[in-house]
C-alpha cells in the first residue's frame, strides 16, 4: 500500500507491510510482534502530520483504528479515549455533551492517540491543558504503563515521545469541565465572535469557520487543505537575539529569557507569498495561509522537501532564524 494513500499530504511510496489494529489487544499484539522481529515500524493515525519519502517505508506501518470513549469516576468529566478515535469526532462529542476544555481544538485532523505526540494546540488551547495521562506501550520494556501528563515533557508542539521515546499511545485520559460555557483566550477568535466567553458550541462553530477560511480543515473540495497544516513551528529565540531583528518583527515573550516569533511573518518578509511554488513544482504554499505547504496534485515528497528547504534557506539568510518543520519526516529531508 502507498503511504500517499494514508497521509493527508498525499505523498510517500509503498510500505513493506501495513497492519490495521481495531482493538487494544490487536494494537498491542501487532506492536509486540513487529518489535520481536527487529523490523522498522511506524505508528500511523490519520497521517496528517507525517511526510514519508517517495521510496516508501521498508518496515511495518501499524495503523491505529481502535475505538472507545469511557467516562471514568473522578472530578469534572474524566474521560479515557482509545487512540484510534478521531480527534475532531471527540471534540464534537464533548461539545454536544456540554463539556468544555477542548472546543477551541475543533477541526484538527487526525487521531486521539497522536494528540499528545506534538501536544496539539490552536486558538488558545493546548492538549496539555486537559491531559491527565496516557496509556503507553513501551518499546523498551514491552510493558503497558500509565504515564502522567507531567512526565511527557509536553511543550509547544513537543513531547518526549516526539523527541524520541519509543512506543505506542494506546489511550489518553482527559479532564474536562461540566460546563457548556467556554472562555476565549485567543484574540482573533474573540474578535470574530465579539465576546470573551461563549457557549462551547458557538466556539466550535467559530473555530471551524476561521479554520476553513484558512484551508485548515480537511475538505475534499479545498485544494489548500491537502497539507499537514502549519508546516513550520513558530521559532523561539533568546531575547537578545530578538532585539537584533527589525523592530517591526512581531514577537511574544514566552518566559523571562525567550521570545516567540511568527513563522508566517518571517516567511512572508523573506519574500515568499501565498500561492508561491518553485518552477515546475506541483507543491505550493497554500493560497490562504503562508504557513501551509500544499500538494496541488501529483506532487512528490521530494518536491515538498525542496520547497521546505528553500523556505528555510530564505528565512535563515534574511533573518538568521532556523525554521523547524512541524511534521514528522520519514525518509525525506525537510
Ligand atoms: C489541515 C490541517 C490542519 C492542522 N491543524 C493543526 C493545528 O491547528 N494544531 C496542531 O497541533 N496540529 C495541526 N495539524 C497537524 C495534525 O493534525 C496533528 O499533529 C495531529 O495530532 C496528527 O494526528 P494523526 O493521527 O494524523 O497523526 P499521524 O500523522 O498519523 O502521526 C503523527 C506522528 O505521531 C505518531 N503517532 C501517531 N499515532 C500514535 C500513537 N497512537 N502512538 C504513538 N505515536 C503515534 C506517528 O508515528 C507520527 O510520528 C493539522 C494538520 C492538517 C492536515
């Protein structure tokens, strides 16, 4: 099977083998069986944050398709959700129940099990705000363990799993609030809705509207959504370095010493605008969002890599800032 059929960027050659696990036992058995062989392996949920090279993947792809949402005893609304559930399906369900905590994370593609990998975030909320723990099958011990959120190294688009801890997230535990009113902390969303708190259903609708205007929801009718979402993270740099940038550079203090910059602004000011593509390439910047690289049809992983590397080189030479790709690269240089 081609990885281009399993990933939202629609690039990637064949996998040596693919197993799809629909229950926790199947998922555990599949992972343990591959680990036993010593073969390469790749866990895949919705494929919305992975770019696989054109030569494909010479190991086993383990597709996570496990289902189940369970309410546990505990304060607030404590949920255990199996890894293969759709993230946005979960948000829709919790909003429908009148629970708050993840409504601003509406419309993010992919699976629940992948959500902790880069600590998904958008419109003022992050998974780490509500994550209690994950059930994790550890590659080294072969054992299933419950890891508390505090021990996952969660940060801006980062976890210690993304940084290299090997294993499979089997399920996540979240704590939401039994309240149908949500607080809006993101100014663009507050402006769009004209309020600072609102029913969670309205926040979800507002977020979905904003996201689709930027091509940031998967929509078969929108060529700008054939992507991995934002391709680069917003760089975090030291305050002294930030002072050396042009005074108009947007920046936000993240702590006493570090400053976050806007990757989209840096790319635009480096001369790369919406819709940009390299000559002859079938891969282009989204026509709606400077931060998204899109496959306009028949593009290759190498074309994605070429554009990503070009953007990084332009921003580095103009500002001295090294942009970091957000998606996970497998067999391709980004
Ligand atoms: C249009 C669009 C908009 C997006 N908007 C956002 C956004 O606003 N905010 C945001 O944070 N992200 C966003 N993303 C990125 C992406 O949707 C998220 O990172 C999502 O969590 C990926 O889920 P997935 O199931 O598709 O993961 P995959 O792409 O299948 O996998 C991503 C990584 O996680 C690993 N992985 C997946 N499942 C497991 C598991 N169960 N156990 C262990 N490892 C696992 C994979 O091996 C891989 O390394 C967007 C993507 C698109 C296409």
